């Protein structure tokens, strides 16, 4: 009896052990499956995080692209506006150049008429009120000032002047303006060999002596220029006038100041420009066109106002 009980308990224990073993195996299987699932979820989470990061970068790139597109559009608009402004400036510049050439042509015409009028007055070909030449001269100078913009101008160089000519041209140091008396003083001290060529009519006008009596005006110009001639002992001083009479002596020298009269077929301006190419030439005039033409030939140009201020 006892033996059967022991055997029965042993059998029951064996059944229990098998059941527990089965449960343990099942639990181990479930645990392994859970671990695999957790690992799979971890991988999915990592991939999702990477995807989110990539999406963020993509969105950042899209924003950058939109910014660049907006900037590019703005640049295109600015470029178009700049091109329009440039074209407008070119058109205005062309118009101004045309106006300047028209004004210069008118000035040349009036100067020719002035020279003709002087010759006719002096030769007695026409009767005249002696105040008329003064008004004519003033109107001419106003037109010249208008065509030049009414502003003092400095030296305007020409790209056609060769380097050899530039080396022979007097020059002013920085800070010394061609419309100041300091320019005259500096040249007398540092370029004593200068050849001074002076627009006689223009200087007489600057001195307030223009054409009330042309002969008296010329004498006053010569008298005032004698101060310059004494200082320019190593150079020369030549004053050029329009010819008032047919057959008038072209050049009168032997004094401190040489005097030249333009031929009847030529203006004083043209006669001055012909002399501007000589080495160390200084041309003096308030006439902008004459200054520019003279400088293109290689001369240094000063204003008549500078000489008047220096003469005192």
C-alpha cells in the first residue's frame, strides 16, 4: 500500500515537473520572441529618427532654395533697373554731348563774327555806337560760360598726347588750382623756361578793359603783363589778339611783352592753339573751349582770373 502511494506521488511529481518544464520552455520562447520584437522596434525607432532628421534637413534645404529664388528674383529686378538707369544715363550723355557741340559751334560762329566786326570797326567800313562792341563781347562771354556749365575747370588731358609731349609740358603740383594766383607763382618759381601765350581779348575782359577802346585795352594788357615778363626772364610772354586791320603787323616784339595779331582769315583762338604744341607752353584764358583745344596740343592751361589775381 505504501509502495503504491510512493509510486503515485512520484508519478504526480514527474507529471508536474514535465508541465513546469513545458511552461519554462514556453516562457523562454515568449521571452526570446519579445526580445526579437523589442530589437525590431528599436531598429524601427532608429530608422524613424533618421527619417525625421532627413525630413528636417530636406525642409531646411527647401527653405534655403526658396530664399535663394527670392534673392535671385530681387537681383534680376535690380539688374533690370540698373540696366534701365545705365541706358538712360547713356541717352542723357549723348544728348549733352550733342548740346555741347552745338554750343561750341555757335561760339565759334560768334567769335568769327566778333573778329570780323572788329576789323570793320577799325577800318571804318561801318558806322557804330562804341558801346555796341562791349555788349556784343559780354553776350559772347556769357554764351561761352553757359556752354561750359559756368564752372571753373581744371586740366582735361587727351589720350592722344604722346608721352614725349607730356614730359615737356609744365605741370602744377597737387593742391594748386589752375584758376588761382598760386598757379602763376608756382610756375614762375619752378618752370622759369615756360612760354606764356595769353588770350589778349579774354584777359582785357577779365581786367575790365574789354573793347571800350580796343587800342587802349591792348596797351593796358601789355602794361600789366610787363610784370609777368620781368619774372619770366628765362621764358617768354606773348599776347595774341584778333587782327583789327588788314595788313596789321602779325608780330610786334623787342619789348618785354611780345604782341601777335591773328591773320585776317584766322581767329586769335586758332592762332593760340597753333602755338600750344611748343614745349613748355602755358596758355592763359577763361575760354573753356580754347583751354581744352590748347591742352590737347600739349600746353598747360591757366585761367585769366588766375593771372589777374597774381598781377594784383
